[in-house]
C-alpha cells in the first residue's frame, strides 16, 4: 500500500525531535502517526517495530556520545590535530575552519597564526596537514541574546561540541591517508580546494555566484556583499542542492545515451557521480536530501525499488536522518525537506501557483527562525526562479568557461550581467514594508505548516 514509507519517515522524524531536542509538542503528532501505522499498515507492524527500535537506539547513542564529549575537561592544552586546506578560511592573520583531534573528535578551529610562512603555506597549498599546537580547548561560545543565532544548538546538530583556539602551532607534515576511502575523499577535497582558489581569481560577480552555486562554497562576506538575498527569501537559490543534483543527473543521462552507454550502466555510474558531488561539496545538508532522492530515483528506474513519489521522499528522509541525525534542527534542513514535501502535492500546477504555495508553506518556519517577513519576497521568488534558470546559470557557465579559455572580453560582459542581477536584488532590499513579528510559539508554527 503506497504511503507507508512517508508515514514511517514522519514518525521517525517526530521521534528524532523528541529524543534529541525534547520537542514535546511532537507527541500528539507521534500518537496520530503511530495509529496510522497500526491501522492502515497492519501487515508491516513487525517491520515498523524493528525500524523504530533501530532508529531510537541510534538517536540515543548519538545523543549519549555528544553528551559524553560535552563532559570532557576543557582548558589550555597542547595537542596534535589534523586539518585540510579545503576546510579553512583566511582573514588577516586568523585561520578558521575545522580540525580533527587525536580522539577523532571534530572541532571548530580558530588559529591566530602570526608566522607568515605558515600562513602562506596553508593559504596556497591544497592538502591536509598534521599540526601540533598550544591553545584553549573549550566549548562553543553561547549566544548573548535569547533571540540571536544559537551557535551551541547549531553546532551540536552538526556533531560538534568544542572549539580549539590555537595560539601557537607548528606544521609537522602532510597528512597522507592510508585507507582507500580516506585517500579518495582527500583527493576530492584537494580538487575542490584548487577550484575554490581558481574561482577566487575571477571578477567579483562571477566569483561570488560561481563559488556558491557550483562549488557549494560560501565566502564569509558573501551575504554582506550581496545585500537583499536573505530579506527577499532567495537563500534557497544560493545553495548547492536539488538544482545542481538534477543537472548532474539529467546531463549525464543524456551524455550516456549519446556515447552509447547502456541504460543500466548509466544509472549505476550516475549514482557514483552523485556521491562524488556530495563529497565534493563537503556534505552540505541541503545536498544530502537531494542526492538521496536522486539515488532513489535511479533505483526506481533500475527496478530495484517500486515506490511512489511520496514514499521515495520518505526513504530520503530516513536516509538523511541516518547520515545527519540533527538535520531537522536547522533552518536549512527544515526548508530543504519542507519545500520538497510541498512539491509532492502540487505537481502539474502552474509555476506561479507553486511559488505562492511554497512561500506560504515555509512562512511559519521562517518566522520562527528570523521573526521577519517581507511581502515582496513572494514577487521576488516569482521573478527570480525563471531568471536564475534561463539567465543566471547560462551566463555563469559561459563566463566561467571563457575565463578558463582566457577570453577576457566575453568574461567581462558576463560579469557585468551578474553585477546587474546583484544590483537589482540590492534595490529590492531597499523597498519598505518588511514586517517584524515576535517569535511565534513552536507548536503554532508546526500547526500552521501542517494546515498549509
């Protein structure tokens, strides 16, 4: 019976919010979903129980692991840690990013690097290093205002509890992975780092949009330099997600047919390409859901799965909760799954109708996180979707391609067009009328999303 995996995934997601974040408002929803599973899918009760036990055990184990990490002693330490150039950002004499400690704990890294030679080495090379340093091993700093961004909650949802503030450090050697999978992953990240470095040489317009849309890399000052994206609700367009995954899927299938690859082999290869894309972009949350849905689609075409579209979405949610148990705690994860969930029910509707429906659907979530909404954001999305599809993406492809070939005049024209798009979005940011709300009750936001 269709719908089983959809209902089960929502049930598991509800358990996730209760176990990991104590969102007790999910309990009534859990009771309703459990009754659906028992009444409508009685023949699969044993499977439901086994899957539920597995996920509950996994969530409890993950939460216990993070709690144990939070209880580790903090203070000034001398430690050896691993870093990779692809996960570092440079500003002045400060290096920020991520590091892996000797106990394999992944931490936020802040390195006040006063040695110019070391700073330049890390900035100009694209490999991993083993470093020995002295600094403060401490918890993530809490927010200073109850309604500001919550760094502790956000990084905990990403599996990160501590930060390492390095005052003095020395590079020991290049980190050479020994296993096959770590070696492949390291080579992919090195390639990504080299591409980011090359994109940094492009004119500002092509650089900002190209890095964000094609590499999944967002510069620290991206939203400061591109005013209006957040207020107009266009953030979803500037994240590597379903659009890029669909592009890889469709383009490879067409290319595979053109060079004569069999259908089955083409579908197997595209799954490998999607995994490489996920690793290439650093495993960003918005990409996990899109890749899982695309892989599920490939399995359906291969005949390995016989699922409806709603059940395929449910499988993707279950897979996403395994890969990133905290994905539903963040705005990006919530919007990613909520938007695709909404699309399941409006397939075939006109584009303008879909845009309005989805804007209303995600409004309660946006209000919960940002406390503000601009009515013109609906119009901005109506205009932006076709503009990005038929103008921005082709211009970026041509501009980056001509930059690679050294055709400066064409590249400059493409950059000027992107600058025009940036100027237009910035002008929309200046339109008055933004509505600022108090934070709505969490239960009310959930009910509003469901009623939408």
